[in-house]
C-alpha cells in the first residue's frame, strides 16, 4: 500500500481494484502497526486510519468503508456504544478487538452494536483474514476460545437460573444453533434445504425475538439465557 496525502485521517491505497475498504481506529500504536502490516498482506483495496471518532465519522460520511476495525482501553469500552451506533447506522460492519477474554471485558463488550470480535492476544494474519471474510459475508465472527470463555463466565454468573421464556419455533431453534456455529444465511439455507430468502427471514425473526440488533448479540443473549446447547 502507498500512503496518500489526506486532511485528517491517514489514508492508504493498494494497487489492486478488488478487496475490502477498511477503516482502522486503534489507539495503541503497537497494535495499530501490527494490524497495518497484516492488512498489507490481505486483499485490502483501501485503508484509512483515524485518531478520533469525530475524524472517523467525518471520513465515513464522505467515503463509506466495508469494515471498521477498532479497539479501545478496557475502562472506555462502555463509552463506545453511542458512537458505534452512529457508525452502524452508516451500514459499516464493525470488528472489535478485545484486550482479553476476561469476564469484565466480555460483559462490557456484549452490549456493543458490533458484528464480531477478536482477542488481541490471539491476533494473527490468518485470524484477521478469516474474521474479515466472515463479517463481509454476513457471518458471525467470534473465536472459539472467546465463545467457550463467554459460556463459562455466563454459567458461573447465572448458576441454575432458568432461561427466560422465548417462543422460538423448532425451525428458529435450528437456525439459532447454526447462527451460533457462525454459518452465513447461504450456509444455513444449504444445511436446512431451504431458500436463502427463507433463511434470512428466519434469522431476522430470531434476532427480533432475542431483541438483538446483530448476530453477535443474539448469540451472547442466547448463551446467557440458556437457549444454546453447551459447547465443548
């Protein structure tokens, strides 16, 4: 990628015309450098870096991107909900980098309107490429280690708490299980031998019944309420 002059956000362009347009908002300089290096070897068409949400929002209003990769210090996670809702309203998918898979970090991040998570300590080029592919295809991106830790913390916190009464049809329960496995609408349709339109409708119904704006929060809610079977 070659850097181009731009007012405000730093902007980079590749020499190819395919790939994703990515925005990067990561305060930690070391993590940002590592991500920039990994992205340089992935099919990224365009990359911009912003130093603040205001700068990022201004750029996105002029030139939308496919995915925003962001992180923030643990104590500031809960302050990002409103800015992220503004970003989400621009139809930008968000990959959120967690400092750790601790209970505190998971609880803070669970309510964020994002489309997937990665844990910084597990960040590799392949993990990043896979997460970007999943998110751009409308799939849930959550590392298995994070899912297991989330389920473990939820069990400890809730104990024998009975699940809330959510009226899912047998088909919707199947769809929820497949969403929890990270399948896209197309993969769900193939697995259940239904149309992609039908799969999309079932997923929308599940999200509505779980009062969740995206797949990540739907899975988090389902795990909290005991609606998904235990994972190994």
